[in-house]
């Protein structure tokens, strides 16, 4: 396979960028792909993304205890959502882990089932007996891990890797070989081991930013280099320690990676990995039609809520209060989560609200309706503007001129300067103002249109944003 | 000023990458900077980062209502943390906003105080009277915003920008000009307006990913292009809609940007912007010594908790339950937050725990002690390994051989297969096992060292990770 360079042509979902936008400026002149398509990346069968690892990486999350029933529930929800691969905890981790692996393999899901084991024949032998479709093997390659973890040298790593890969393939299963801590490994070591396993027919090689140190341009460069060295698919795995796990995954795909490891809400060791929903948000901007055709996006919030509930409370059933106090943390969908954060589609500043009311794409790159969610224009704050209040006046079925709405807006803003307002509060202000207007028509001492115009002069919505 | 290209040489904090690591592979051959330094970016006075916008962008967060006392508290906390700039809501937004701006300017903080207004003389006149050190002006430049927001053309934008900039400068204040929705704007339009305002002496130009559509490589390319066009500083502003706000800020700095807008926990319109703490995490990996010397990192969790509390509950004081039910959402530090997420330094899988116990840097790119936080090795799960249990045995002051610890670990894992375990549960298992061992010395029917060796054969910690 040739070196692959992927062009990402970001687009608003309604109108493609016109003219010489900065988006176009990032076109890579080596690219022969005019528009990002997940299924145009990599070899023939490479329309696969993500490797959903809630049941492996996610089990390493501090708060996770998944019993068999819970694992089955999560696996089915992921399958409904449309993921291609579901990765499970090593059957060598514990007796129940092995049984759970067998149980999930028997569910008859559409997704392929993988398990993830050390690069060691003992583990591989156990893995191939569970009924999985494939085995992900991993070994630390950085000097940090070679010294402080397994203590093996590169010759041993390559020899063992080949032995394990050939064994798994002899059973007719897919096999992936990944290094661990790839971004603190020696590049020549890495390329040597990847090249060696590629030659014996590994299905995928994996790059893992195990400690979360990688930055987007490093990721792009390493994947691009690797893309020129191996024929097989490239899987990637990014931790979130420095907040770049979604961006790193995206840059990996731009450089020719074919698979990204995710977990629901990103749960995993420490503060986790690339979250499934966040990656979806990023990919929708790149190619909305493709992502919509492939995943059941309206299930996203349901899957996230399911997992959040499981790692919050349901694992505490039957336990003592002391256990709960020691171990339990309420896990919510984070307020700032892409797509499903509670205010991801809430518009507050006056200028934002005005433009959103004219055209949603002016301040939205994602469409809430794609996810079964709603847009909300916040109008109960000091930052509100008269366009938002006008929209609310209309929702209430009242009739006012623009000048009247502007004056009413001033009253709302003055009240919002003093204390937080509820929607009901604002509605009361609007209704009272409207009553006064009606009365004024019969009493010339109350504000007239002309007086309002005077009072409003130069005083229209001044709230600001960016 | 020459075109600046910044090399980022990421490093573990204890040992720099050796040999041909992928980190080195990303070195940009145009660069003349061998190690990333925030104060080597941009013009002479450009050691400034970030522009802390919790009191402007953050006030646009759905849950934010900041009274004067609250604003003062946040401003002082940010000043203690060591931020260089604090940006405030436009004084034109409301009467109280104007008064609060004046109040904060009079606090005598070390940080420079900015306010953020529309690119309009009316707003600029109000802003310069508040006592701020500088004025950030903004106008939408994308076709989306030109059509659906202000309706102005580029000629009008450039003319007004120059008028406003010259006015602010005539008052002896700093001025920044930013486009809005820069990544959906026409590149020639953008460069024209930036070049024009640079010529009249603007202090900074700003790029804003207002809708959160930009990807890291786009950001790098646009900032790099701009770096060759203007002499002045470059400020950047990234929204979090697709989860790339930290990565985008970092790529902007690599390309020569000098300022990054942040807010505490990233609060802002929709799901917010680059979070202060997340950007710090990313920058510490790039240059720990510099970041430690500049910011009071041990205050990070305090600042984040302060803001989380304010946007959760304290804004509800004195309000009715119906208001609370309608408007209030508990805002926590997200479980997956870099640095301060509750498990950001918790290590669970057996292999991770083993290596961490040997050397913290094996699975940590950040040091918890830099932030006044602690590391925790999780040992109460089915994924635990004998190294973690051995460490706990030692903490409990008990004495066991490695073979005994391995057998004890099997008992812990078997129990953890059945239900979630508390630390107390594991300690009980360990103590009971130890009691049995002591008894065994007096009773040869209980397990001996030899029997344990036999039972453990080939059965050491098989848990897995990456």
C-alpha cells in the first residue's frame, strides 16, 4: 500500500467553506483525497472505527466494577450504537473475566469481539479459547517500561511478538500488536518491531500514548512515518492526561490511522482516553453524512447515561455505607462534554442568540437534532439581547413593536443585574410590560411609541461575545 | 519580526527522550528554538499567557450569574494563581457590568485588566472610561456572521476597526482586534483586516474558533500564515464543541501565537472554551520548570473548586425552589478533568501499579505533588496485581514472602470477581491470610512455602493494560 496522506476538508454542515478560507489553506499537497472519508483511509476493510474499549480500558477506571449482567448491558448498548469492535478485559486477569469474555462472545452481536492481553504465549493461549474474533496484544517498548515493568529487551519483544501473532493467526483470529508508551519509545526500535510484525501478517499495529504526553503534531508525524513502513492497519490509543485525546485521535486519522480506541465518556486508567462521543463530534464536522449513516447518534446520550449510572451507583448495590463513602463518586456526564453536556446547545450572549435565531449554523457546527437533542436560547440574563426577548414575546403569543421589545429588554437586563432570573421571572416582566402597553393605548400618560424611541436611542443590545 | 516557528520538544519530566524517539521526529526543520519556552514565543513582551476570561466568556456559561462580590473573589483567585490578563464582560452589556468593571480595575491586582467589546465606537467609548488596562475588540468576519449577525461588509469592518483601535490607543490603553468565527472566514479577508490593523499599531490580533470547528493542523497552519503577515502579538480563542480546545491552543502556540484565552474549567458559551487547568497540564509537559516558576499550581484545585461552587449553588442564594429546579445544575470538576479529576493520579491495572511503584514516571507524565495532590495505587479490584498487594502488605507492617503475596493476591482477585471491594475488605483478606501463615508455622497441615510455590506456578499477575 502506498503512503497515505489524508486531507481533512472541514466544513460547516450547511455550506462548505467558500473561497480562500483557512480550512482550504490546510490542504496537504501530497493528498489525493479531496474529502475526508473514514472508509477511504487505509486498506480495503478499513472503514472500522472505533475499537470500543469501555469493557477493557473502561474497567481500569477507578470507579468501575462491572459484573456479568452489567457487561452484557454495555456490550448490547454499544452494538446498538453501531461500533465495529468491542474490546474486553484480558481473560487472564481473573476467572470471572474469562467467563465474561465467553459470555459476551456468545451474544451474537454485530460488532466483532476482541480481547486485550499481554504479549505472552500464556495469555494468548487463554484468549484464543474464549470465542473472540480477535486478540489485541500489547507490550511496553519505552525505556521507562522496559526498565520498570517487564524488563525485556527489543530482541525478546520482537521474538515473542512474532510467536504470539503466528499462534493467534493459526487459530483463524485477527491479531493486533501494539507497543505501549509509544511516544516515549525509541523510533528505530518502534519501526523495527512494527516492520517485523507486519511481515508476519499482523492485522493491525497499534500506537499507544499510554501516559497522555503526545501532542497532535507529534501524533500526525509518527502515524505518517509508520504509514510508510507497514502495510497493515494502524490502531491508535490516546490518554487524556493533558486534554488532547480527541485531537490526537483525529490527527492520527488524518495521517492514515484506521482505528481509534475509545470508551464511553472516556473512562479508563487515571482520567481516561478518547471518549466515544467526543470523537463522534469531531468526525461529524469532518463528514456528517458518513457518521450519520454509520452510527445511531440518537442513542449517544442513552449510552453515556447508562455508563455514567453504572460507574456511579449501581456498582454499590448491597454494600455498606462505609464502602460507599470510601469508594463512590457520582459520575455525571461532564457539564462540558461535547454534544451531551447539559448546555452544549445553549446560547446565551445577545449576539449569539440573535444570529442563532436567524440561522442555527451561525454559532453551531453540530446540529442538536442529529442527536435527538434540543437547542435552547437563553434569555434570562444580563447578557441577553432584544432579539432573544423578541423571540420569547412571540412564543408567548404577544404582539410588540421592535422598539417596545427593546425597552422591555432593558427592564429584563436591569432585573438580571440584581439577581439570577428564572424563565418565569422574565415571562412575568414581559407580560407586565405588555399589559402596560395595552393600558397606555387608553391612557396617554403611559409610554408611547415615540417616547420609547427616544429612550432607546443608541441603546440597543450592546452585549458582546466571541 | 521574522516568521517564527516554534519547536516543541516534549519531555518526560525526569528524563528527556533519548535517541530517535517520535518526539524528536516532530522537530520542525525551520525552527531555531531547541526547547519550547513560552517566553521565547513572539515579540519581546510576549511571555504572557493566558488571557483569563472566566469573568467574560465564563459569564456566558448557561449557569453563570456573577454578582459583584463573586466577581471580585474570582478575580483575586486568578491573580493569586498568577494569570497575566483578566478579561471582563463588556461594560456596555448592562449597567452593573460597567460598575463591576470599574470595581475590579480598582482592586490593584498584579494582572492587567481587559474588557471585551464589539468593534464599535459606542462600546469603545464606554470601555476606556472604566479604568481597564486594555480593550479587546471583536467582530464577526465569516459569511455566516456577516449575513446573520451584524450585516456589515469587509470595507466597513476594516474602517471601523482602525477607528476604534486608534481611539483606544489615543487613551494610552492596549488594544486587541479579533475576528470572530475566523476558521469559517475567507482567508484573504482575514489577512487583509489583520494586516490593516497591524499597520495602525494594534497590540494583538485575535483568531477565534467561535463555533469550535477547527482542528489542530488547521490552527497551526492559520497561525503560522498569520505569523508571517503581522508584527504584533497573536491571541487565540478556541471553543470546545468538538473537544479540541486544549490541543488547538497548544498548536497555536507551536505556530507562534502569544496569547491563549482560557476560563476556569473552560466555562463559556455552550460547552465552553480552553480550560485554564487543561492548558496548564499541556504546557507542563512542554516545559515544567517554566510553568512552575510562573504559576501557583498548588492553587489550581482551589480556583477550580471556587468557580465550580459558584456556578452550582452560590448563585441560587435567596431564590425560590422553583428557580433552583428550573435553572440549577450541580457543576462539579469533571471526573475526567486533567490534573484535578478525582482519579487523574489513580493507577488501577496491575501492570500500571507495578511500574508506578517502581518509578512514578513510568505511567505519569505529570507529577501530582506539583499541584499539591497525591498519587493513589488502587489495589481493591480484580485487575490488581501482586506488586500492588505487596505494597499494601508493607503499608500494613506485615511480613510475607513474594510467593505468599502472590497467593494472597489470588484471594483478593477472587473476591473482587464477585463484588466491589473497599480498602477495608482487602485489608481484612490480607490480615486473615497473614494470621493463617503465622498459624501454619505451628501446624504443617496449613499451606507451606513449597505448597504456595506449586499452586502459584505460571499463575502470576496476568492482568493487562495499555
